[in-house]
C-alpha cells in the first residue's frame, strides 16, 4: 500500500483524466498472460471470479474501446449465474454492464449503495492500494427482479490500452464467502492509516461508509491495557472492561492470546468459538490482529470473520 498522500494524489489524477476513445484495433488479439496468483484465497468461487475478470481485462487492454462492441455482442458469456462483468472509463462512465444495460453510457462516479458507501470512490482507492492486489470492494447492489439489495464483493483490474486510455474492468459476486484475505486487507490498511494519521484516523476507521466496515466485518483497535479505542460493537456508554478478559464459548481468551503472540510477531491469526445466530451451534471464527503505532502508542488493530470452509 502506498503512503496515504501518494495514494490520494494518484486517485485524484485518475479522476481528472479526460478520456478520448480511439479505434483501429482488431478484435481477437492474443490475451495470454502470466499465471495469476490466487493462492491467498480459500474459496474456488473467489478464484474463478478473479480469473474471469482478468481474462476480460486482457481483451480490453489489447483492443481498447473497440472491445466494448465485442462484449455487448457476447453479453451472455459475461453474465454468469454467480457473477457478471462490467467495464468503466476511468472517469466513472459505464461502457458495459452484462446484467444492467440501462446504466451503460451513464456517469456513475457519484454512485452510492443503500448504506451510503461511495462505490466508485472505493474502487478508485482499491485500484491504487498495493496491499489490495485484486482491488476488492464490498458493498450492496440492486439486482434485477430482487426486492432487497444483495451483499456483493467485487474485484477489479486497471487497464491501459495501446492508445493510453484507462479503464477499469470488474466483476462481483452476490452473497460472497468471507475470505480471510478480505479481513487482512482492511486491517493492514487500518494499521497504516493509524501510523500516518495518529488519533485523527479513528473517525475514519469508525465511519460505516468506509472500507473498514462491511457486512458483519468491523475493524477494532485496542490499547495495551485492553481498552477499546475503536469499538465496533458497543456504544460508548456501554463500554466493557478490558477486552483482554473476553472469553469465547469454550473459555478461550482470543484477544489476550493475540496480544501475547504479538510480543514476538507483528501479525497473527487466532481461531475461537461462538454460537451461530442461525442454529445456536458452536461455530469457528477467526480473528486477524496486528500491532501498530498511534502517536507513539502501541495499539492492536484487528477484525473478525468466519473461518473459511473451502469444501463448500
């Protein structure tokens, strides 16, 4: 991940690009590339989506704006049961959407989801986040013929064609599995922002429309004593005692165990047990925690997600 000021400069430059479409390419050019590294993911659905979007991005890279006609003529190929493709100019104009033809040609740079998340802004930030290799963004989306918006995770590739034109190619999964990598990305980003901005970063981490909070995942921060600095669960008036005393449903203290492990490490995963809200059985959760420095004070930054079950 680049330093925050560098990232903001790059994002601003991208948003200010004046696009001018060029032609002259021939559809059908080679789309071969080096093998993608998807080893950090646990679920095959996630790996399949990344490969699907990456292959499409190579077509855009080789053919530029001329490729849009190809995608429109082959729309069904890019509208799969579990995910679909979309292509935007760098300035937020949608060029192709496999599932929603009505938005093609529209500038969606100010689009927000039902929770107020600025989807395009988050995509632009993710594209230049070096720790977010596949530019993941998490939000809610409106599916055709669905009454409720659905949770979605989308990956993206920034593409520059032979004419120098910039596009981003993306695709999203509905009701995605919670990958451990999703948590690793937001926690590492949170730690860096705390290092750069100090206590001023707290309001950013607490903001529900930022990338640090999505679905049931929330970034937390606690100090050496176990006092919560960023508390994603309780309101301030119900602030618990030291989080180091928290126990799971089998008596394990995951926060204390993480803090002890971090005496010799910079980052750690811990597994603990809790009751499923659906059938009340015990299920495994995993927690990623790492150390950071906030105004010269050592703090612990983390988030919790489901323990992956790759066989599903």
